[in-house]
C-alpha cells in the first residue's frame, strides 16, 4: 500500500471519528437552542471557553511532542510513560487546587454556581489524562479503536443530553430516577448545568474505555526524556493558548461589550462553521502522525505538497456546499428564529476555518525542523490581531467584527507560515493553482449567499456542480494517477 493511500485510508477512519461525534454534537445544538434562550446559551458557551483554555494549558504541547519523539527515539516506552506520568502528576495538582479554591474561582470569573467550577475542573482533569492514550492509538496506527471510543463517548453524551433536557422535562421518564443531589429542575424546566454534567459523565465513560490501554503503560520516568518533551512542547502550548484565544476570546468580548443575548446568537451560528472544523479535525488526526512517520522518505515533500493541494480543494468544496445550502442547514440545527440574526457570519467563519486548516497543513515545517518557537510567534501574532480587531470594531459593527477578526487572523497566519516555511523547509506547494480554486469557491459562495440567489436551491446546486466540473476537468489526470498508484 502506498504512503498516500495509507494516509487517505487512515484519514477517512479518523474522519468518521471526528465527523460522527461532531455531527451528533451539532444535533445537540438544535436541542440546546430549543430548550434555552440565547442568554442561557451564552452561559454554556462561556463555560466551554474556559474549558478550552484549561485544556491547552494543562497539556502544554505534550501531545505534539509525543508524536515527534515517539517517531524519532528508539526507546519508545520511555516516551509513552514519561509523557503520561508527567501529565497525570500536573493534572492531579490542578484537580486538588481547583476543587479546593472553587468558591474563589467562581467569584473571580463570575460563575453562577460553585458547582459549575467543580464540574469544569473534573471534566478538564478527565479529558487531559486521556490525551496520551489517545495519541498512542494514533501514532501506532490504530484508527479503528480510536474512532470506536470517540463515537461511544459522543453517543453516551447525546443520550444523557436527551435524558436530562428532553425525556425527564417532558415526563417521558420520571425525574425520580435522579438522586436528589442531581435534581436541578426549576418548575420542571431543565437548567444549563445538565449540559455540564453530561460532559463530565461522558468523560468518565471514556476513561473507563481507555483504562485497559492505560494499565499497559510501564511506570518508568526519564528526566532527560521529559526535558526534550518540554523544550519541544512548551512553545506548542503557547501557540495552543493563542489558538484558543483566536477561537474563543471574541465570545467573551461580545458578552461583555454588547450583551449575552448577542453573544448567544453569534455562538450558535458560529457552530455552523463546524462543518469545516470537522474536516480540519479529520485531516489533523490522520496527518500529524503521518507527517512525522514519513519525514525521512525520499518523496516526503512531494507527498506533503499533494496532500496540501487536495486538502485545500476538498475544503473549498465543503465551504461552497455549506454556504449554498446554508438556510437548509440552519433550519435543521437552529430551532429558534432569534438566533438567525447572526447567520451572516457563517460564510466568513467557513473561509476563516479553511485558512486555519491550510495553516495547520503548512505548519509541518516548524514541527519537523524542531523550530516550534516559530509556531508560537505566529499564533501569538494571530491572537493579537484577534484581540485588537475585536476591541476596536465590535462597538462599530457588532458580532460581524468577530467574524472578520477570525478571518483576518487566520489568513495572516497562513501567509506568514507559508513564507517562513519556504525558507526553512521548502515544499513544492502549487500556491497559484490552490489559490485559484479557493478564490473561485469564495466568489461562487458569495454569489449564492449575497446576490439574491440565497434559498434558491436550483441555483445553489448549479453553482456547486460548476465548481466540481472545473475541478474534475483540471485534475482528472492526477486523480487517475493517484488512484492507479494507490491500487
């Protein structure tokens, strides 16, 4: 089996692991927006913004460092055990401190209940200690088990959401099945805390599924290995915190500057951009171990260029399809009309996320050359752009400022990474061709959304088919070559 065929096969499996859970999660957005008004949805959004920051901080780049040195070092057992023990130790400290100072944390960050903080601390703790076991499944080419556990997790999460937010409130199941300590219904209406509880229970379930893998880890700790992991990973951590800022700080700014209701609308419609995020996640799960494991092959750079090209093409197709049928997707996923005020952000967010995916693709240069500090610098630059743009423009154009800030930040990061990458690790990317495809998809998306054709699915379908035809005519020779090579 050729390297590219193996990559695409694994990416499809990882795609299922990424897409099915996220698809179910998108379905839960419909449930959440049906049950809660936009101001309550804002509470849910703000909660997971803090969770994202904590996850980035507590993993401190260890996952990417694990991939790098597992493929590089001979004593792989020490890489596994040292990285796992380190994360377990630091996360246990976080758990103890977080639970001990929960009242003070709740007061400082404005949480309605101390219980929210305790649930958040437990959820982050559980999600962090499974990072290395999941990474091990990926780096050892076990995508089916990885996918199975991820899918089981989201199914369990969905069942709990339906139970807490629909079955019990509608009398299908008696709320008497819950212990008194978990009964948070007010006049029969569910509270947002049930979303948080469902997540922590699902995290416990995932830990149980991974426990057989964890038991196989040998408890050996190597200080020299840890030093290598930290030197490589800490810049990744800073970059991850900057990425979380790019993804989430806009929501906090919106809540503070124009109110929870507007932030809730923005956050719900932002979820429609998850279609591109699904695609990017599927790619990243398959690509990261592939790039490291095949870095020494003779044709590695040509393979990277081919993957970059087809990633960009498929991403452009995803963007066009979602924008062309945006009202259809919105009608399925968003249940209250008040949320639709922010639907105009979706095309911008989709293009921004495509730029982010391209940036992730390009970022392999600083990971393979062990120059992760450049990734940190680029991410910090993007975070500064996001913060400044939001602070200056939110009061001028509302939540649209946050969408444009995301696009500008990820677009500039993509360009900077390409320029630096060509100096330090030159890959023969066909930038003109890829740029042409993305520009064409953007124009067609704008036509379908802004030029009076929105909601006309005949025109939408025609625009998608035109783009697909252009791709096929231009790329049919390479498609046939790749298929023949992989068979």
